[in-house]
């Protein structure tokens, strides 16, 4: 059961990270604060989408 909890914890942390960067991207767009970090966040979301699409 410990392995399952570890997998759930890792999944939750990754999910929180991606939800945070998606909200950050939306915030930057609404308030016109586009920086290099915005583009990094967009790139990470795109890479995650490409990776999940291959599954």
C-alpha cells in the first residue's frame, strides 16, 4: 500500500504544479505581464500535453 500512496502523492504534486502554471499563464495574459517565465510555463504545458497525448 505504501507504493500506491507514493504514486498518488507524486501525481498530486505534479497536478498542483501544472494547475499553478496554467493559472499563472492566464494571470499574465489578463494583466499583460508576459515575461520569459510565462513562455517557460507555456512550453511546459505544451510538452506535458504532447507527452500525455502519446500515452
